[in-house]
């Protein structure tokens, strides 16, 4: 039997959805309490952003769908606090990509232990919208064009 890493295993409790589809089955769940870091190594958490809606994108430099959706996500995130939360990599590994990408709106944090993706039992990429109380509104697993009217309407639910 082949070994499957945690970020490849389908979540056991989530029904199979088409990649990029909106999943509201976790609505109301609290954001994971994980120790994260800024790119300069300062500790933080998702809870530090409580009080305002938050868009969180789980990604990695090796994930092709993550990289493909990043430019449209950056454009769509102009009107909301948005975090590109890297899973499993140190800032030094991310920096060359971030330098080339020139992201204008996404704040980048590091989750080197992959605590968020493992805690949510989700694959990469996954994008989540949290309300001002830190409770999940929806999630999208798989790549998506975030600049479409439908995607922009989803993000607007944060207001």
C-alpha cells in the first residue's frame, strides 16, 4: 500500500467536491490556533487578525495550482485583509518566489509545521474566508480564478 502524505490525503469527513468549488459545510468553525511566523521570524497567529474579516490562502512554492491562482488572488484581495499562509516552508525558501511575484495585497506568513492545513485536514491550495469573530464562512479547495465576478462576490461576503 502506498504511503500518502497528509497534504495529499482527502479529508475523511468532507464529501468530495470539484476542485475550486465552494464548501460551506464548515461554516461557523473557529480558525485553527497555530503558531505562525512573519517573514522576518516574528511569531503571530490567525487570532491576531480577529476583529476584521480575513481571507486565508494555504499554499506552497512546489504547488502548481497554488502558484497559478496567486496573481488573481492578489488582485481580488485589494479590499480585504488577505494572508498567503505558506505551508511547510521556511521564509528563505519562499523569498525567491515572492520577489518574482510582486504581490501587492497579500500578506505572507509562514506555517513551517503545516499546523493549519493538517488541523483543517485539507489539501493545497485551499482558501478560507473567516468573519470578524474568526469563524469560517466558506472554503475552496483547489485552484480557482479569484478575479471572476463569482469569486469577487464570494470575497465580498467578508464585509
